[in-house]
């Protein structure tokens, strides 16, 4: 451990790693084991799957349930990893949280551009059980009967939020608050 890392960890509780990712200098601050992730690729994959995803109607009660469930993370919990990168559009930051309720670990990523909250990504390591449960809800099931087998779908919400849900080996949910902001981040790489 370098002397700078030693003092950083003593003051903040985080260690630092600097890397180059797609031509950008990035900094990871982390506690415990370093889990270095690539948010640029995460956004690129989202954009690729999101644009061709089946669009379903999002019933108000389901929208409220999903948003309430996804946003109830405790405010006082510190992220395990903080990714920071200067891009032409501003400071891009992603905070990664890890939870382990019961026997299903969960990774949560919060995306920011210049301090503005863009999106939240949540992966539940459950082999698609949460996705299957959502698909069985009456509001979604009726709409899916008219479609062929799908791995993910979009739910445009009344509040301007887009929800993208998929089964990509595990249940994954994107809550997109600022799609244009994510597009600006993607345009930088």
C-alpha cells in the first residue's frame, strides 16, 4: 500500500486505485476487496438493449411499488466503491453498494453527472426469480401474453422515469431519471 493510500484510508476509510478506461483517467475509491467495474460498458449495454426493448404500459400501482422498493435504500450506508472520472460533459461518478439480505446478494449502482442523479442499476443474484415474479403480476402478465419470449422490457412512468427490467442470468432493474444525461455520458466515449 502506498503512503498516499495509507493516509487516504486513515482519513476517509477508502483506498484508491487509478486506472485508464477507454482513454479516460478514472479513480476508484473502495473499502474491503477492490471490485473494479466499468460503468461506460454498463451504459453502452443498457443503450443497446433499451432501444429495442418491448415497451409495456406501466400501471400506476406497479410504478409506485417498483419505485418505493428500489429507492428504499438506507441513506446512511456508505458505498463499497466510488468511481470518478472527468469527461467533457463534467464529473461522472458512480457509487456501488452491496447488500446481502438473506441468501441473495444485491449490487446497486447510482450514476451521477456533475452531482445530478441520472440512474440507478440494481442486480439481484437470484437467477431471474425477481424478474419472473414481476412478469407474473397481473398487470404485466396480460401484456406479455401478446408478445413472444422476451428477456427484458421498458416501463415508461407517469413521473418521467423509465424503468427497464430484464433477466440477464440474474434479475436486473434500471431506474432511469435522466436518459439525456446518460446519453451525454455515453457520447464521451
